[in-house]
């Protein structure tokens, strides 16, 4: 393990069997959990009485990295994760100890506090809230890219307890790792080879077919399409994909960001009407930093996945990596589109 | 979708992006859920008032496939899953509809009712309970293998709501599919190539290193080793691996089964003392039927994985397939081994 002044930080360990890495982060055990004990006081390591993400409680978060302000007040801010699984302040080093391989817990781990309003959830965001949110994500994506030790950028939002959130105040997380997870390197390799063969991006072809198929399309605008994928892993899973040659938030201009806000707002309005306050994971997929260049736009397409966590993944999924889904995407699409 | 006399059965759909299949099984929406509503009456599709897995309620399960009896009473029985995701009574057919690929929901889906005692959980099983359990699994593994349309055998146990169980009466599930999931075909390919290179099974080498490393070993007997793997994905994850050249339950003789019962009993005794009634998935990994022959023993090793579901998998895991684990395996091992 890597220690910083006596504190265990974290480490990556490589599994030779699955060829996947696991990130060990004992510090995260200390996180407060307001979702587990809504009606009780905070337990354990609590150093304050109220939510540290609220306006006026800025002293309880680590030093701010950036913010979006309006009329002198912050609307959206990014801070290092207090219970960080990764740290940029340690060396990025790989070790091999006899048969075992590990890597120091080098990387970035940040929290995006999406709104100062403790009770406002993403389905209540107006256009300005979303512009602030995506603009700050873009800024962080651009800045983290400057550290050329970082190869993989992960942006995600866990909403609700079943999706792994520990705080109810609306937030997202940004992690940047010093290597690509196997899933991602396999994906990139496959997308590159698909491009070499067809001279088209794989996701462009899939979107083309989904649009032809019609039944899974929830909505479109000039720049994005929103649909429930044909082989969705989760009930009511939805995806937003760029129809332009955009591979990362880094490349978005103002009009791209604006179109993204429109379709995101439309989706979450339907999400809330259809499912209510259901837990979900949102994954904002950008081309990884590794080997990123102008050619990346050939084979990689920016996309957002929303995976509601209504039904549990169980032993079959763990063993086979194959999901059982009880709702067909065409059924989910129909329900999303119903007027209510 | 495949219909049998008007009932939607299920279908596999292939995702060209992840190259994984998803199994769509709308019938499973109708499952009773005693775990979600412990103190309420059964909801929905309930056709009886008590647990259908109890002794005396056999009429509420589909026709029994096999049982282990003692003194004229059943101790363990296997029935088709009433809310089956797969059916052996439909043709195994693949379809390609323009860009989309699917496969009929052909396959086996069975429930192993492990005990007639509604309140007895696996950590309370005596040696006989475990012998009955593994013997009946072995019998099913041998019998399903006779259908040469089945390529993949999945045996798993979901315990507790957080692990996806819908019934509290102790049970396991058996699924057999007409093809290998991508995760499994990748794994087999990798294990075969490892054997070609080293003339040793990959899991033998990993077990050898874990035994040398010592810190992660919970227990051993002459035939099996029980340990917390170096790169465990879940907190307190444990693994039981055959030290002999056994690749599947099919190959176990009486003494192998006996040694497996011993180590399983020892593990679950430690599990209960350490973690209490925590949810977990248990995955019993056998060499897949596809291409199974005497050479399979060269590269594949029978093993059981137990994955406690204490912490949730969230957006980072969904996006990267990399897990964050807050407990190091050497810490978990130490806690498992503590006298209490």
C-alpha cells in the first residue's frame, strides 16, 4: 500500500485470471452515509452536522479546484474527493512482488457538487443547471488531460442508495487513472479494428440501425439521439449518443453543449415521470486520453449511458458477465414516450 | 420474442458494442418476492399462501426433476424454475434481423431447493446437508451435459436481497445456455493459451503463489484451498479451488465430494461468525460443456467464488468493469481467521 504521512492511500492490484485490475481504497470505508441513516445522525467520522456539499459549508470540503459562479454565488463546484480512492500527489509506480502485480494508487478523484441546493435532483435541473454541469465537466476533462501520466478518464454519477451513492446531495465523480482498464482497452482495440474494416465508427453504425429500427428511439435533436439500446443490460437503460463526429467533451463547442443540455433535460423529465426517484448510474463516456488525437474522432463517439438500478445483478451476472433484463427496450421506449 | 402457447418466454440479444449477450426474460417480473415485503402478504401473482419451497408444498412447484431422500422424506430437490428465463422446450435458433442479432431463449433454468427447512441457511448446514447439495448438483451437471445443444453450465446461489435473491428459503439455481458468454469464451481461450505456453493450468499457478504468499490463505485440506484472492473484487471475497486435476463436479468421486463439503462447511462457519447474515453470491465454476474432454483438466480448475454484497457496485464499476474494494484480502483473511 502507498502511505502518505501515515495514511494508507490506495493501490491497484492486477488479477492474472480476469486480467482486470481492482482498486483497493480502505480510506473510503470512512465515508459518511446519509442515505443509509436518513433519520439518524451522521455516524463515525463526521466532523460537522450538516451536508458538506451545501452552500456555506465549503470549509468542510478539501480546497476547491474550480467553480461556476453567478451573482457572486457558486452554482456548481469541483473539489478533491475527501474519501479519495486515488491521489495525484503520489508517484505513479508499478511493482511486481514475486507473482503479484500492483500499481500505486496514483490518479485523480474529484467530486462535482452539481448544485448548492441540497434538495434539487437532476430531474429538476433547468437548462442553466445543466449548462453549468457540463461546462465544469468539460473544463476538468481538458485540465486533467494536461497530466500526461493519466490515460483513462471516468466521469459518472451515482444517484440513490441502490446505485452506490452515499450522499443524497446531487453530485458526480471524476476519476482519472494511469492506465486503461481491460474493458476499455478491449473496446478501443475493437472500435479501431471496426473502423479499419468499414471506415465508419461502430457506434455510428449502431445508431444508424437504431434510427432505422425506430422502436427504441425516445427522442432526437440535430446533434444527439436518445434511445434504449437493443441489447440493454438494465431495465429502462437509455443512451445518448452524439450524431456528430464528437469523441469527447473536450471537443464540444457552445452549440454542442447546448444541444446536449436539451436532450439530457428531455430525458430526465421522462425518467422522473416514468420511474420516479429510482436509483441510477450515469456514465459519461469520453475517448480515453491514451493515444487521443484528431483521428480518435474516426472510431470513437461521445455517449452517455443511464442505467437504472431497479433490479439487482445476481450470481448469474457475476459469473457470466451476462445480464438478465426483464424489460425489452422497445417496451421501455414505449413507456418513456407515453403522455402522462 | 419466442412464444409458447401465448406466453412470452425469453430471448438472448447480442450487443455488437460490448460483444456480450443480454437475456431478456419478461416472465421473471412476476416472481414472488418475500424478501422485499417480509412483514406483508405476498403480492401479485401468488397462487398459495406459504413458501412453495417448504415440505408439503410440492404441488406449487413445477414437476420435480430429481430429489435426494432419507427415511422417505426429501432432503434436497430440483425443479424447473417457475419463473424461468430459459426453456428446454423450444428450438435453439439464431436470427439476424437487419443489423440485430438474437437467439431464442433455449436453455435450462432449474431451482435447487437445498433443504426442506425454511429457516435453515447454508451457514447452519451440517455435513449431510452439504453432501446432499453437492451430490444433486453433480447429478444435474452430468444429466444436462447429455443435451449436446447446451454449451455453458452456470450454477449459482443468491443469498439475501442485496445479492438479488427473491426468496428467503435457501436455494440455488442452475442455468445452461446454448453458447458461451463472451467473458467465458475469453477466459477459456486465455487459459488454453496459458497452458500451451507453460504446460500448467493458470489457476494452479495462482494457487501455488497464494500458498507461498500465505497471507491470503484461510484454510486448506488435502484436496482444496480456501483463500481471499490477491486482487479480490469484493470485500471479504473468498475462493475455494481444487488442488487436484478436477475441472468439473462431473469428475468428482466420493472422496472429492467429501473434501469439498469439509472446506465449504469450514468456510461458511467462518463467514457467519465474521459477517453474520450478509447477502452474497456463490458461483460454482465448472469447465463449460463446449469442447469438454479429458484434456480440459490440463487448463481448467474447478472453483467456487463467494462474493459478499456488503458494498454496492456503482458507476465507476459499470463504466470500467474495474471494482473498488475497501478491504484488502490479507485483512479479510486475518478477520476470517480470528477466534471469536
